[in-house]
């Protein structure tokens, strides 16, 4: 089973970073590359080659380490990653008319709709997460769509009566699945599925799966839903940070590691203030109101899909209630609450020359449920 090495450097006035000592990431063999060492010369330097663009309604950045001489071919592969995201969005989106998910929503209360295997499997995964989190994650939350507006010129939150009318439509148990026919049926008119809570993570994983076949190190970032693999050519690990949700110029800690996914859900992305109360876009499916159990949650997992789903659920649940669901899957999380920072038990503090470091598990592994 693949091991994950990961640490969080607890920050004071400055931030530290830790470098690994494992062998450097190997290059990628491609047609037309310089001969030798798997298709390229040993001296042919590796560089981080990236492409940026917008897909699935959000900015994406796709990067790999590869021989500098093969830049054109690498960029072609990275562009294929964006086409992969475009293809996923073509069946997953509930915003685009005519997608498979939109057809499921349009048939709510009327009839089941046959869908492709990828969508069916993703919806079944979403249902499992809903069960594990007792509905804190619920893809039928989309029935609340339209009740809130976060646009500067039209900020609004719904009345209690408006929420009361929609709440009966939000229940993951009211979605019927036929595995043999691969159909999905929303049992009540007005129900609406949405995969915004896991869609970006799923897209990230799909691109990573393809790129890992050719490249030994890189990352894919979908607006903060990020998955890393391999090591930098000098053997160093990847570094990413946890931002302070109340001060975007301040980092609360840095995560250093490889072969992991990290996603963050917080109340600081889409929000407006009503007096001292923050109205934000991550809703508790049981109340239809913004989650209040935490300001921000960062989840560390093997896949971005899993991390994406559980950061949303954990923000709704808060650190105490989320602990059981996270532990059952062997996930780790860092919560930012009104009372301070709370970490899951698998993260332990150790003193190093870089300062206090939070290390993942005793053996540095994220490999099994506890």
C-alpha cells in the first residue's frame, strides 16, 4: 500500500519547510525525446511545466515535472487534462441544460433516468458519504438553490417560510437507485441533485489518474482542491499552506508531503455580513442555514474526491461530531473554530529544528482507518 509522508509546520511569525531525502522523481519517456535513460539523456533537466485555465466554473492549474526539451509534448498532455475536465462537466453539471444530471433533476417525481457508469458510481459514493455523515453531506441540498444570493448588488437570505417550503425536498434517502438498470430517481417533484460538494475533487482525480501514467511527479489544483504525487527532482516534498479564513494574507500552517490530496471548505469564500452574523454559501442540509460549527476545515486524504466531500460535511458537523466519520476512513483534518485550531488525533506535534511540526501518524502513513 502506498505510503504518504506529510507534516504540518505550525506557524508563528515565519514559516518553515521540510525537504525530503528520497530519490529524485524520474523523468517521463515520450516519443521524440532525447535517447538514453528511458528516452531522455541523464543530463536533460526536469522542470515544472504548467497550464492554467478555467473549467467546471473554477480556475484549474495542472503541473508536471518533465524534461525541458519535451515542453511541447508535455503541454499537449496538460491540455488533454483540461479536455478531460470539460468532458466530466458535460455530464456532471446541473447548470448546463441537457447534461445527464440535469435530466435526472428535470424528471424529479416523474420517472427514473438512466445514466452513465461514472455518474452512477459518483452518486453512489455521495450517498455513502451522506450515510457516514448522517446527512451533513447531502447532494439533494440543491433544492435550496435560488434562496440565497451573494452578488454584491443583490445580497439576500431566505425567510424561515421559504426554507420551510424547501426542507422536505432535501433528503438523500429520497433518491432511488437501480444498480442493474443504472437509473436514478428523485422521488419528489422539486428535488434537485448537485455535485458541487465533490465535483472539483472528482475532476482533479480524473486528471491525476491520466497524468500519473506518464509523469512521476506533479499536481493538479482546482481552486484549492489539490492532489500531489511524486517528488521534486531534487527529492524535496511538495509544500502547501492552510490560510487563515479571517486574514487571507496570513497562513496558519504549511503542509509538506507527497501522494496526498488536500481540500478546504470555509465560510470566507461566498458570504456577506448581517450585523455580526456571517451568511455564507455552505449550508447545513438539515436547517437550510449556513453552517456554524467551524470557520474552516482542511481535510487530508488519498483522493481529492474523498477530501472534497468530507471537508463540506466536516464544516457542517464541527470537530467533535466529524471526528467519528473522519476516523472511520482514516482521514485527517485541521479545523479552525471560533475557539482556535483543532486537529484530528492522527496529527501529532513534534519539535524540530524548523519549529513545532505536526506529523501524520506514527509511521507517517495515511493508509488505513483507525
